[in-house]
C-alpha cells in the first residue's frame, strides 16, 4: 500500500508522531503483598487503559476463584503459578499512554526469593514506586528494594503508602511511615523522594484525588508520573561507542567497506571528529556516521548507528571508539558493588565470565571488601559470605582490560554482569565504583 | 540542542541493538517469519541494522498449510526483494509422514502442531537462536518474556526460572543443544508498530486493510469462510467489510469488522479500540493459560 494513502497518512501523522512523545519507564518495588500488582491494575483501569476482553477475562477468573470484586492484580500476574499462589514471580511489562507521555511499566515481585527479577525490572527504570503496607510499615524487603533502587541510580523514588483504607486513612499512620522512611533514605544515594498516601484497592490518590485524605495536599500518582521531570538519563559528555558488530557487505560495490555498528553509550559524536580507538590506542577521524536512512552529521545516546573511520585500523567487537582527550578507565581491576542472584554463594578466588558493554572476559574474585547489612546499612567486613540476594563490594581481576566508567557517570559503561561458567546463568549484577 | 529521541526512534534503536547482538553472539540465527506485521517490522529493522550488507539471517516460515492466500504471495515477494534465504517448515508434511496428528472437529486447528515442526526445523538447520516478532503487550504470558529467552534441549520455556536480564546486557551463553528465542520488538505496542510502519512507508499485505470478505460468526469471533473450516449448520455466511489485526493460521485468526482501508484510518482505529488484537485469536481462548502452556512446550 505504498503511494498516496501512505503519503497522506504520513504527512498528517509525521508531525504528531515525530514531535511526540517522551517515554517514561517505571518499576514497582516493595515487600510481598504490599499491593504492587493491584496498584498497576488500578492505574491501568482508572486511566482506561484496559481492553474490554482483558477485563472480561480477569473478571471471569476472579469470579471462578470466588473473589469479592475483580482482582486487578491478575492483569500483571499472568502466569499459572502466580495465579495459584496470588504472588508475582517474574516481572510483567505493561504499556500505556496518556496524551502527555508513553509509559513502560515493570511490575516486579516482592518476594525475597525473586529479588533477581526485581533487579531485572528496575535496571532500566527512570522512576521506582516503592509500596509500603500502612499497617506494617517498613520491613526488610522495603529497605532492600529502596537500597537496590539507589544502587541502580534510579533518579526518582515515589513512596506509595498503601492500604490507607485499612488504617482509616489516618494521617498519623502516614506521617509515621513517612518519617521512618525519610530517616532511612537520607543515608541512601537518592536525589528525589516523594510520598503519596494511596489505596490501590479503592483507587484513592491513584488517578483520582481522594476525599478520604483531606489532610493530604500533594498530587495523585498519575499526575506525578505525567509531570515528573525526567530530563535525561543519558550521558552526553563522555564519548563512548562500544563496537557491537563489524559490517562487511559482500557486494562488489562495497568492496572496501568496513562499518562499525553499535549503540552510542555516551557523548555526541560528529562527522570529522578526531577519535581514538581502543584497545589499540590509535587515532583517526570519523569519516561517516551512517544509517539505513542516510548519513548523519552527529549521533548521540541511545542511537544505533554505523561508524566509518578514515583509516583502516584493527577494531572489532569489544573495542570502543572514544575521544583522545577523554578516555575511560582502562584496566583489569574492577572495583564494584554487586548484587548476588545465585543460591551458590560468591566464591572467594572464584572464576566467572564477565560481560561488560560488548566485551566478554574471564575474571577472578580478588577481594571481597564487605557485605552490606540491608537493615542498618552497616558494612560488614567480618562476614563476607555473599549469598543469594546479598549486596557487597568486591574487586575483580579480569583477563583483559575493560574500558570502564563509574556507574554514576555512565549506566552503560559502568555496569556488568557475572556468569557462572558451569551453568551459564547470570549470577550477579555489578556497578562499577 | 535537543538530544531527545521520540519513542518510536528509541524503540527502533533498541531493536536494532538487539538484532546486532544476535548476529554477534550466535553462530546460526534464524528469523521466524509468519507474514504478519510484526515479522515484517522485524525484517525491516534487520535491514536497517545491517545496512548496506544483506541481513545475516535465514528466514523460517512454519507453514500450517492453512494460510490466507495473500500471505504466501507477500512472503515470496519480500524474500525475492531483499535477497534472503527462506526455509519453509511444513505442517502438512509432518501430518503426512505421521510426525504429528491433525485435530478433528469444528474447532480443529493446526496452530499447536506448529511447535513440533518449528523444533524440528531448528534442529535440522542447527539454528542456535530463533528470533520472533512477539510483543509483550500482546498477551499475559508474553508480558513476562525476556529479550533473550533461554530454551533447554527440548525447546521448553521455564517461566519460573528465567535468567535475570539487566540493563542492555544480553547473556546468550548456552550448552550444546540448547537454543535461544529472541524477541527484538518486545517493547513495541500495536499502535507503535502501526505508527512506525506508516512513517517508514513499509509495504504491507492487503489483508490488514479493510476489504470485502465472506465471513461467519463463531463464539463472538468473525472467521473467514473457507473450505478448511468446517461450519455448523446454523453458522450463516455473510459478506462484510473486514480486516485482520493479526495474521496467522486462517482457522484461528479472527477478522474484524472495519472500514479502515488506509494507514491513517488503521492508526485511528487502533488508538481507540477497546479490544486487544489477540481478542480474535481462538487459539488463545482454549484455556486461561493456553499461551503459557504452548510456550512451555516450545511454541513462539
Ligand atoms: N484493603 C486493601 N487491600 C489491598 C490494597 N492493595 C492491595 N491489597 C490486597 O493485598 C493483597 C496483595 O496484593 P498484590 O497487589 O498482589 O501485592 P503485590 O505487592 O503485588 O505482591 P507480590 O507481587 O507478590 O510481591 C491482595 O489481596 C490485594 O487485594 C489496598 O489498598 N487496600
Ligand atoms: Mg505483585
């Protein structure tokens, strides 16, 4: 259907589509049963983002199970095992849009056993919603998830004090929890913490302002999500281009073509820029920045492009294009915080595969500096046994140099995963310090 | 200077990144091509990812033999145009040689039979990664998928024990005999797909545009009238303006009453619809967890 129909649609739509819409990724967090999935269901339902057939399906399931109303948590708890147990096991992704923004939601599990899935959902988020049951207040999982959110450098935390309907919408209950959380979070590396009293079940302050909390003069959750300034998560200063793949077309007209394909991890690259390539350290210039749609004058995160260089140099997957006067840390010692996911504890002197940007290497655990006590945030240097769901600080020694930045500076060149060489499982998330 | 990408360009960049990871991490990846808009989108993104080289993947079509005619025509044109290699796995052949048994009766469908044929083709071709155009917004089990989804030697998905997937670091390591399913367009919604196909001017099968067709109603779903589907005596055939929102096996792909005969109208329709696109898929309606059950066995 090329031709007129498309051109018309294109002219009309291009404008709207191209200038629209910011994408906000948010995640839920907090202890088991504090109401995360119910909140997501409520948010989707009250913003009219649920389709009729989806609603009919969860209504029928709720009735069959003899539940009182329609259980909105079923919108994200889609696995058989989740529905049987009434808990979330793995992240569910949901999508909705308002005229202001497009949202990608990751609804994550609260159960400690599935912390790895919480980290999976949170690793790409701009905002974390931390739920707390107003009856129970802050529990260990609340602290763990809040700490993980700060480790991951999620810029905004929204503490949703939930089940207000079960504490008679008490301002005192709300303030007590707010106070306690603020004390805890003042010790964390978070920039922006916001509090909202809600009832996910009844809908108070989710999309509609509640009449049950006249003492609360803040905004609803939806208003917050639509308006929070997400600025930019990307680093536009330090030029980093990890080479993912080398494009060599086997066609006569592209005989000498060698394109370095990848996604910009930091900085703004311009055609003609003098650059340095790693690991060799040679310098050259960017001849072209190419895409399927034509050449670009400049490219920035998170664009996927292909770079052509003026000189023929040795560069392949795992290499990196940077600026001569702004190079990452090149080294074989990695100082990092890690979050451990495997039931087999981290082995001192153990060997693992490390994946960092487009590089793979092997590494050995050189030192375990401390394990973090999640409740007190105390750094335990005596007990350094890092087991499942523990967070600790380690030093790794790699078999070849990595091109690193601190995680604070760049989420892409500052992060890595560890892989068990026997099972091939991802056993840790690492953030470089 | 404004360095903000709009959401479609951000999704595009993410998918291209995933496709390039597949080319870099696997020895013999294959792209599952069904002829629907999602696999068409995937092919388009793959062309972008490897330009000016050809796409480094073979295409695999698992053919139930119960297709809309238009699908096969479109498929063959596309393959010729981009110069790709196509493998067709035939469900009919598998039935003929007794590998699988055909269902009988009014709601008989070959949808479930595709799994055996798919796994067979993956083994025959020694493919270590199979890319699919599944999207998380389609269905509740798909909402739980990783981009890189590990499958054991029987092709099974274990949703309770998925590998953590952090940031954009994709762990494609596996033992001999295992493979990965990869979903490069996981984060796209139906509306994103249509908006993007429109601005990119991608050619699409005519089935997606409203056209006159003989149809009948079964369990609230409109099905195309074809000799392949056995009709009940009381099922009355009428002619209507309809279009497909998904394209799959003709026996279980519902069509929708619609007058959206161009992209502009389709986008309008999709952005206001109150029904999910798989609402017309009778294969999903067989039980509450039919997608999850099929996926565990190796379906895409
Ligand atoms: N009264 C009341 N009950 C609630 C509220 N929010 C959630 N619940 C109930 O709390 C229970 C747990 O809710 P979920 O939404 O499944 O909790 P969750 O945080 O997603 O749990 P996990 O994902 O397993 O960690 C359900 O029975 C909900 O109906 C609320 O605001 N008020
Ligand atoms: Mg939940």
